[in-house]
């Protein structure tokens, strides 16, 4: 009985920890207010910034195109002082003529409940009001042709680019003859060489070197590239990215439309929903890779030998 009691207690603790982690994740994504009510809200986008912290972007029901209220950091609230499960979010917006506090709560599968407290500050005499409604999960990802904010780079949540155009990736590539590529042992370490050109430092594991060699040959890669100041190289075949993954490839699948750059802690990451696709110490690096993703419609990042990969490449299906 003692063992069963200990097991039950451990299982309960595990379930509580999973629920706590999952709570804030239930809010991530794109949400639509189908009723187009007096709240003025048409779409809400909620994106992760680390831990229980999120950013909230709201689009208003304007004409002829939805108006962007902007993106703010939201305050998260748990079920109790000892709970780690996020059950509601609160975000404040100032439109100039009114201040709005948006409270979002769980609303069942594929839905959220919202409440909007509106305070008019324009002296119009209109009554302040409190309104509630429901949001439904949607694949809508933002008005592509609309400016996001008056900032120089396009890292808005939800896809699309500021001023209707993606930042052009600044690519630099070195070509090589794939027919000359081979794995070479140098002391206790392995290198992938193309003639005298060193392509990959594969470390002391021969298996990793063989996997890199097989990957290059499978996709027919003939150039090694970098974008902007991003530290990680990637690979191309001619002017194109690879497409269908080879058997056994270790890849992270994501949606290039909703992938975005987000500051999490002191670092910048490319994220899509709950997935962390790439990590950078510098915003310019993240913006450069995001431009690469959007230009080539990349939807998989693949690795050889994680967690410290010796080779990274992208796929575009």
C-alpha cells in the first residue's frame, strides 16, 4: 500500500506539473472574434516570450483593412497563489481616444473567452462600458499588406511583412564540387572536405562525419551559405533549398507564415507557436534568418548530431 500511495502521489504531482506547463500554451496562436461586436476586436494573436509570459497583438474591425492596435506584453494570472497553471491574461491598449483593458480566459477546446473594459478619454460624453465575447481558433495569420509598426525590420507575429514586402536575405555562399566531397580523419578528429576546401568540422565521432557526408550526397548540396551575421551556416543545391527529407532526418517542422522573431530573456529566437526553431544573441541575426525563411518558404530545419549539431540545413516543401 505504501508503494501504491507513493506512486499515486508521484503521478498526481506529475500531472499537476504537465497541466501547469500546458496552461499558458493553450492561449498561443491566432484567434478570431466572429461576431464583430462593439468591442472593436476582430483578431487576437498571442505569442510566447518565455515561461508564463506572452505578447498580445490585437487587430480592430476597421475598414477597408483591419487596424493594428499594436503588440503589448500581457500579465498572466494563475488559478491560485500556489498554482503554476495560467488561467487568464490581461493586456492594456491605448488608442488615444480610449483606453481598453482586455482580459482573456480559457473557454473550452478551440475557444477563449474575452472581456473588454473601455474607458473613453476624448471628452465625447460616451459611457465607459464592459463587454464580453468569445474567440475561436483560426489559421488567419495577419493582413499581409499592412504595416506592422514604424520599425525598420519585419519581425511581427503572425506572418506577413511590414510595408507589404519581406526583408531581402543577405546571403553569401561558397560553392564546391559535390563529387569531391569526402570524410577525412585528421588525428582524432574528422573533417568533411571538398578537395582542399574544408566544409564541416565533424569532431571525434566518425559516425557524425559519415552522416554529414551522406546528407550532402543525398541532397546534392554544392554550396555552403550564411545569411547576414547569423552564426550558423546552411546548405543549398544551386539556387534552391532542398525539399523532401532523407530517411531518418532530424528536423523541426514549422509554418513559415506564422514563424516570427521573439525576444525571450536576453536572447532572440525564431519561434512558431510553442516551437523554438532557432536561437540567437542578436536581433539582427534573428531578422536575417526570418527573412531567409519567408523568402524561400522554409518549413523544416534539420540537424546532424543534436544537441550540438555539426550540420544544419533547411527544407522547403
